[in-house]
């Protein structure tokens, strides 16, 4: 029969990637000093975000599928929305990769990680995540709609929910792809004084006289045509552009003109040629790929912490988003003051942030005598009655002022056995101060 101690040691080593932080050879000293592995595993196993005793009945059709993580979702959206939005906004899907067996896991063939939880994200022009919604299959539930909001389908309802906090009457522009775009959505956004642009499926445009694919094959590369109409008292334009594939646009604030020329490669003649490009395509491509850049930055620094609870993968994905948004805010603050910091990459920012959090708060108390090469630290550990400052405070060159005591006490320098009236006001340490032996100077150097 195995002992409990042996079982606990096996439990700690189930995830070797996580246990490497506390390894005797490859471990990180800062992590070891901050928290023991056993304490970390205990916190990780008991981490919850909502009261499980109040979990709604899953048999009810109106229960919240994201109840386990709902408080942190609402809190983060509130904090992200406190940052002023940029004028140019885009909405797209984001994938939180997971191998968990859960009914909310989706398959998206065009994403680098094809299986995972799907998120709809409202992203700013500076690649800042202002708001997100996790797909749960309840987008058409009436409890998620406010008074006066129409029901225009799954994709359109997501846009309506994400655009609630966009300021009105301030010329904000919203970009989306063909999964969301529709005439009803464009009409609603126009009524809310939000200008929109996006690609659209041609079968969603009613009574439009676009040329079919057979007729477009006869046209040269770079051909485009535009149609305008008034739909429900809203001026809307559509354009069809022939490039590698035929792309249709739906927009309300730009047009086909003026056209420009772009350099493209001709496979038939094996050379680069200049192809006409409408203005709507240039504007769309300039501001639609922000979320892809955000996913790229998040994917470079992935948190590999496994858990059997499905919502923990979403939690660590949100931690990525929090750190990424903080780094974006730091870069934007530097731009406002006309400064740049090329060395502050996202990796360096994450390293400094992790080190700061590890150094905040009390340190881990270790059993036994600590070995150190600093003689002052050695004396402090051996003589528990003395209250010597730490090395960081001792080497800090600020505010070490001399004061005189009425009573003579022993010098706290490890190489001195004399007596003195002198004491440091900041550290409350008695040190000798004479011509032959200046313990005060050597103590702080």
C-alpha cells in the first residue's frame, strides 16, 4: 500500500512543464522564492469565479452557459470599455484553442487553431480589445437583447451587442467581413450614426445587377463596378471587384472612386503588373486585420497550464488579452509624450510584469539556515534579535541620514565589535563613525 506522501509527490509531477519552474537544476529562483509548488497546485485546484451553489439548472432553456466565468467576463468588459475607443473599429472572430470535450467548442477551418472556443471581439485601430463576447449558442436569446434592438440573425445580433458602447454622432466607423454584413445591419448601424463597411455575400444583396462569374471571366484583372441605392431611407453602395477572386463590398461612407494602382504578380506572364484598385478595397484592407495581429501577438507567448475544467482555458486566454492590452496602453502613452522605447517588446513587458508581481508581498519562508555570500546578511540571519535592513534597502542611496542617540550601543557592522552613538534614521541601525574605521560608509557600499 502506497503512503500518502508518495501519492502527493506523484500528483505534483503530473504536469512536467509546470513543475520545471521548481526544478533544482532548471528552475527559476524568483518563482521558488515567491511560492512553493504545493501552494501553487492548491490555488490552481481551488480557483473559481462564481458560486457553484447557485449554478442554474441546465435543463432550463434560459440558463446561462457561461455562468462559471460570467463575473470575470463582465468585469473585464467593463474595464476594457473604460479606455476611449479609436475612431476606426473592426469586429472579427477569435479562436481560443482547446482540446477539451465541450459543447461550445467550435471548428473553424480558416483559423490557425481550428478547434476551440470562439470569441467575437471589438478591436480598435491600435489593436486594443475593447469588448468581447464568447459564443455560446444563445445569441438569439431575448434576454441578451435590449429594448429597441432588432433580431437580425445570429451574426447581426453579435454586432448589435458589441456596438452598444460605441459613441454616437461622432463619425465612428465599423469594419466587418461577409459573415456579419447585411442590408438590415447596415440600416440599423446608420440609424445609430455608426458608419460601416465590409465584404458581403452577393446572395444577401436583393435585386442587385452584379455580373455573374461567367461574365466576369471575360473582364480583365482589376475590373470593378458599383451600384448605389436607398434602402429604408439609407444611402448604401455596393461594389464588385475582380482580383484573384470576385469580392463584393457593402459600404456607406466610401466609394469605388478614386482608383489607384497596386503591384500584383501575373502567373501567366511570370512578371509583376500594375492592377487598378478601388478606394473601398484600400480602406477595407487598411483597418480590417487588427484582430489577426492581436492573435499573432498572443500566440507568441502562450500559457501552458492544463486543467480538466473547461473554463480555465478561457481564463488563461483572457489573461493573455489583459497583458496584451496593458502593453498597448504603455506604447500609446509613450506616443502621446513623443517618446519611444524599442527595447520594451511584448516579451520584455511580460517579463517585467511577472517579476513585479513576484516581488510584491511577503516572501516564502524556507526551513533551515539560508546560505548567502553577503557577510551582513549572514549576521542578520544568525543574530535574530537584530533588525538589519534587507540588501535592497541597504544599497539604496537615498535618505540614509545620521542621528545621535543618548545611549551608546554596539555597532551592527559584522566586522566591528565597538560601540557608537551614531544611528541611521532610515534603517535604525547603529554604526561606528570615526577616522580609523568608518563602519557607516562600508555598511552602505
